[in-house]
């Protein structure tokens, strides 16, 4: 949603509902954990009043534990907490789940999968960043494709076949088939896909959904 035109928010949400978009990804940035400030609590409340599409709140903030409740997570929503942002990832995950929301552990590109190895049974999924978080429009870091495959293999080896693998960062018409083939099943879309300047907005949504169905 950081890529959406705030002046056309009502129209954007209407098209998302029409085309059955699953979640609204909310990039929450504190200017400390990542070098940017973006989206907050009031924005989340406003979205909930405008649409029935559940939120996918991505907390890119230091010390997330006391801040989770600020966003009023709802049952059926996702909340992602970065392993790098807290000394107590398990505690943060349990705090998310206590709200009724689904908990994701998030990892930056250079962070190894071992950072979430001991919470895999506790989370609903893992969010893998394919770019360094903070700004839209960055190039995808190619090594992260292998990371997706390794996470899927790790989850399957433990019998966690329903573990959601969400990927975020330069998910384009070209990269989407690669991340899907690697094992990703939840794609965060932004300026490289549905918000591209190369296609009308609704046409981009239709084209991307057709691409995913073919995959």
C-alpha cells in the first residue's frame, strides 16, 4: 500500500475487492530499523473502515513487542515481525498470536534461515525480503531465490507443508514465476508489478493474476 496513490485510495480498494486481492500489505517503517518513515496506526484504522480485505502488517521497527497492540491486529490478518528487530522473537510471535492474528517471522536478505529455525513450529509463515527493506524500486537480490527454495525444503522436512512463504521486494512480471517455482505462495506486489507506470492499474492487476494462475 506504500505504492498506492493516497488520493485515489477509494478507487484502488474498489479494484482490489473486484479482483479479489487477498491482503493489503502495510509497510510500517520507523526510520530506525530501516532508513524511511512509512504508514502508521491511523492509516490501518482507516483502511479497515473502508474495506473488508484483511491487512498484512509488516513491522519494520525496533523493539516491536510494545508496538504490536498499537495496530489493533484482527483475526485473519497477518503481522510480520523481523527477527533482526527483537531480542525475543518467540515472545513477539506469541504476542501477535494472542491478538488472534497470524504471525509471520520476517528476514532481511542477508539474515540466515537459522534465525527462524526454532520458531518455525510457532509461526504461520515466514516473510523473506528479496531486497533490503526501506524503499520501493530496488533490484531483486538474486541469492534470495535460493533462500526461498531452502526454506521450503526445511519446512517440508519438518512436515510444515502449510507454512506460508511470503516474499517482498521487486516482485515483477519477470521475477514472479521464479519465486513461485522456488516455493513462495504469498507475493507482495508494488511498483514493479501492479503499480507499474507501464500499464493501466486494472490491466496490471489482471495480467499479474493471470501470470500467477499459469504458474
